[in-house]
C-alpha cells in the first residue's frame, strides 16, 4: 500500500478542481483511501490522515469516521500525534458526540505529563470544549495546575477554571484558595487570565463578590497594578501603539466595574485611577479609545462622584464627533445605556446625535434612532419630530416599522396639540403607511375618535390622502373608518382648521367603492370600506339607494368576510330599517382598555362578528333574528332557562345598551311562549379578556375524559374538554361532528343552550359540511363559563340536509364527566 | 467570545473556532449567515453588527475576513485589537502572511490561535511570549 499523500499535496490537488463535482470526486476518493488506512490501524500515517480529514471537514464534508482516530492520536506518545489529535478533538468531538467522554482519561494523563507543552494541550482542550462531566472529573487537576509556579501552565489553568465554572457553577468554591496569590504575579499572561477568572467568579456569585471586596481587598490590588501599567515606562513586550498592555488594562477596568457597582467604598477607592486613565490615555489610535470606552462604562456603572460622570459623558460627546465610525457607534451605544440615568447630560449632545441619523452607516443610524427616541421630551418634541419624520422618509425599509412605532409612541406622550398630533400621524401614514404595524390602526382610530373637535379636519385630510394613493393599507383602513364615521362633516363644506374642500356624497362613495374593487386592497381593508359605506347610509341622505345596491352586490362576494357583512347589512336594510340610524350612530369616546379581545359577540349559530374596526366594545350590526328565534325554540318551554345577559355597566356606553334592549324586543316579538326574558346572548367582557390573543388550549391538559354527546342516524357528536388557561372556570369544549352514512350532510348547523347559571360562547364552525363515511369532521369550539360549579347540562339542536331532505333534531346532553364542570 | 471565523472574499471558510457547544448543523447555519452578512456590508461602514443577541465584530485583511461573535458585555474596540493581534502573530510566524499560508498551513494557524486564546479569552498578552512558545512546540515535533 503506497504511503498516503501528504497534507499539502492533497490541498494543492483539491484546489485545482474546477467544479464542485470535481472537488467532491477527489474528496470521496481520498476519504476512501483514508478509511481503509484507518481500518488497517496504521500508526505511522494516522496523523497525516487525520490532518487531511480535518481539511476536508473545513470544506464542509463529513468527517465523523475520524473521531475515534483522534482519540488514538491523543493517546499516542508522539507530540506531533497529540497536537493533531487534540486539534481534531476540538473540531470534531464536541460534547454532543458519544465518544467525547473517552477523552477524559487521556486528558487526565496528559495534565500530569512531564512536558509542559503536552500539559498545555490538555488544558487548552479542556478549557475550550470540555463537557460538564469532564469538567467535574478534571476540576481537581485544573486546581492543582492553578497553584503551580510554571506561569505557562498557570495562565492556561486559570482559563480552564473559567470554563469549568461556566459549565459547572457549583465547583466555583473549589478554586477560591488558589486565587489568593494570583495577582502577585509579574507575568502578564497570568495576571490577565487571573483577572478573567476573578471576573467570572464575581459575576456569578454575590458571596464571592462580597468576599473579594472585603477580605481580599481586591480593589486596592487592582488599582496598584493599573497604576503601574500606566506610569511605568515603555515595555516593548506588552506595548501596543504606545500603550502598555491594553488587554490587561481593559480587563482590570471591567473587574473594577463589577466591584464598584452599588458599593460606595470600592467606588471611592477607584475614583482617582479612573480619572487618571480617562485624562491620560492617548486617543489617537483605536487602542486608546478601547481603554477610554471601558473606563466610561465603568464610571457610569459605579457610584462615581458627579465630576467623574461629567467627564465620562464628555468623553462620549467627543467620541460622537470622531471621524472613526467605530468610535461613533460605540459612543451611541454607551449613551443609550446611560440615557435613563443621566438624561440631562445626554440631552446636551442631542444635536450631534440627531446628525448621526443622516450617517450612511446602517448600524450607526439604528443606534441614533433608538437614542433619539429616548431623548424626546415635552420641550424638544417639535424639533425632534421634524428630524425623525425626515428620517422616516428617507431611511431603509428595515427601520420604517420601528421608526413609525416610535413616532406614534412619542407623539402620544408629548403631543403639544391635538392638531399637531393628527398632522404627525397623517405624515407617518402617508409616507411609511405600508410599514406601520397592525396594532397602530386601532390605536389611531381611538385617538381620532377622542379628538372630538378635530373630526372635521381629520376626515378632510384623510380624504385628500385617499384620493392620492390607495396602496397603503393602514392609511386606507383609518381613512375609510373616519369617512364612515364623519362623512357628514366631510360633505358639509365646513372645516375649522383649514380651507374646507367641496366634495359631494357621490364623490365620497366613488372613492370608497374604488377601494372595494381595487386589487391593491387587502381583505381587511375591504371590510373597513364596506362598513364605512354602510355607515354613510344614515349620514348621506341622497345616497341610500346607491348604498343599497353596493351592499346587495357584495352579498354574493367570494370573500366570506365581505359576504357576511353584506348579507347582514342587507338584512338591516330590509327588516330593520327603523333601527338603522340607532345602530349606525357615531361612535362615542372610547376608554382605553388593556384588552385586545374582539368586541362583544352576539350569539347566532356560532358565527362571530370578528369586527376588527370596533376595537373595544360594540358591534355595529346585530345578527338577523331568525336564528335567534331558533334558539328560543330550543330553550323555550322547559326548565332549561335561557341565559340572561345583563349589560355590563361600566364598559358599555349607551349605544351598546340600546342594542341589547333592541334584541330583547326582537325575541319577544318572535312569539315565544316562555315569559319575558330576552334571548340568550353571549359573552360578558370578562370571558373575552385576553382570549383573542391567547392560545385557546392549555398545554396542561386537565385530563378530562372526552365523551360522545350525540349519536343518531349516523351523525356522531364528540366533545373533548380542556380548561382555558385564562380562567379556570371556563371549560373549552371541542365539538367534532362526524358522519358515518354514505351521503354527506350539508348545511350542518350546531346550536347549544345551557342552564341559567352558565354562560356559553360558540365560535365559528370549521365548515358546514360533514363528509360521508367519517372522511372528516366539522369542528367547533364551545366555551362554557361555570362560576358556580354546577352540574353541566346542555341542550343541542342539530340541523342539516341529508340525501336531499332537511333534518332537525333536539337532544339533551347530560353525561358530562364531573371534571368538566367541577 | 462565542466564535471566531476566518473566511475569504468568496465566502470560503479558512478557519473556524467555536467556544460554545452547539450542533454541527447550527454551526453551518451561523457560518453561512455570517459570511453573507459580512460580505454584504458596505466598504466604509463600521466594523460592528448586531446579530441575534450577539455583537458581531469583523475586519478585513486583504482577501481575508476575520469575524467574531461577542457577548453584550465584551468591549468591541478591544475585540478589534484582539483580531489584529492574531493577524500579527500569524504574520510573525509565516513572515508576511497571506491567505495561501493559512490555507496550506491551517493546522499551524489553529496552534497559534490556541496559544493566544483559550475558551474565548486572551491567555497571553505578550506577542513575544506566544511566538516563542510556538517555536518551541514546533521543535518538539518529530
């Protein structure tokens, strides 16, 4: 068998490959050769083969078959073998590999080897990638090495100890005795790694921190070392651009920061040296600035005296004017950290920060934007907003969403006047409209509603914006909503704040219809538009017929959302025209609540009105009553009383109350034998609280067994139970309807009613066709609130069409498992 | 430091040192993302980037990019010095180091790195010391 080719030879060969395929072929050939060589247990060339394997691994090819070979190399006596073996281990044998632990013994032996370089290899490997088990086994050895007088090994042991502590924090105590004399060393390597070790210990354990402060008097020691570094003359070995060992200086400063944090004595002890470093460090090169940066961070974080703090902020201010982009970036980052605590000091540099918004560098722009928003206050809002809006216009898309949100937030907090606020919002919507976050729309709508005196001005401006551009969805949504609400002000030709525009009702409807038909509009936007058109039916006297026509057309829209709205509005025109004005009345001023839930849902056959526009409380349209009547039939005439909905007093405003009364009237007129009580309507707000944004189901399954609620004529209804994770009194029932006959059941409708003390909410079904032969199911979620923990009973009504005939069935469900209502 | 990568202007990896324990698949993903992001940066921009919860510090040396993933409390400006020190060590060892040296002697590049950093931290701040150690280790090779 010829000797395997040398590493350099292989590299040269592979680099001549002109295509990926050619390279792959070469690699495969070589891998095969290496594999057979491994199989032959060839000791002489193992090292070379593993080295080649590592090269191929770097190119991205699999190399796992070399793992065991690395172990063999580590166990070998030859230094060359060990070197490559340990390298291979570090590259191929991370702690996720099974054979990782086999290294432990080798490392242990090598830690006690006679040659320091072998010991060094072992310490290095352990310190880079030792697993927790390995660290536990070998911590004692590391501790031993930490006390040796050989500085070459001592520094490596210190960093291995750091790694051990990171992996197994409990072992920290073990290294404490060895740290006693670490800082007395002259060797910079040992000093540096010792500082790193002490930093790690202090960061992880408050006890250690206290110990080092009090007992070891660490601060004076560190101050002394730092002083020597600065004051001593030129030392060629550690010099970097005229500064003596910047690496050590920075680490000492960092450790001082941790020691001085929240501790007056320590902070006082380091005041002088910090001032000295801050004033004496050369700033012409990056090195000096690195030290200054760390110094500033330390000054700001400890309990430094005010003079020192001012010095620090000034350094940062100087950084901001530096030509070097890195320095400016670092300054902005630091200022962001300190803006909360030293707000006034940072304000002084506001103009420089705002200038950074115009920088070409993306990283700098982002920091400047964040900092600018942090600096906005009541005094500078106008000026800052001008700059920020200008930034919004010209910045990259990746910033626009954050910037828009920031602008809205700042405007809300510090707006000097309502008009200014509205103008600012308009500006954002028109320039960055498509990047505005979804949750901004309801917030804006609420804001506009509450600025009562600005309605005329607002709707006029929004209308003008709409005429120009209908591509930005949030803008159109807000505009449509406003036109729907305040269209009468728009056509009245009066406006207080600016020159009123003359626009006719038809022109307004043209614009809204245009949005409806445009390809650019999303479904949500179309929904807004349609509802706005509907609202205008009460505000535009002459346009009712036109609106009726539009609504009629969309009754057969493919989009289910639009279709539902149109059908309901249609019904409103046909049957409930007398109610229309009351229902479509202007929205009252809304309170800002914290819930994001949908509005109150009116019960029908389970279709909810997921109205996104009515953000907080009431739906503007009721459901047609025929379903309501059905429910009454369902409930009337027996002891299962319908649930009485009492209007929740505080949150609902008058219009909502009227709505409920109206529905109450409806039910009575439906000719129900049962006395008075209005129809079972659904949910009081508390059930809705947070429900929309919460996942419906708990991961913690309540362990409630499922049940069969109904099983007749091939139709089977299963109930599966879970507890809602927002309210333990709510049981969430998943209803699944399956059909074992050979014909499908269409127009399937599931209705339910519960006794008086319960409350029920039925969500939309997954579909209304139950496929034949159990090919699929219709799923519907039922939520039952049972605050009194009474036994759950339910009456269900099922209607469906099967084999051409329409069927209906009523059933009572009494076999609920006790866990579902207890 | 979580990792240090060296790659060419064409995106070919020349050295990878990981100081955290993650899966091979995850490593490849990070390498890909780093190469893409760093190579996409404009020439006159600063050497820092934000990526997930890490600060990425990178520097270009002729045809080679050095890229380090740092934690939040690490000093970015000092990281630039660390990267520079590593290149200087390579330069001293190879004499006017170029990318080819690192390609053909990648194992030596790793050995030098291991004398300079352990577990992501600097172990020796003296250039002279590190170079001497490497030389002596080389002499020990059979």
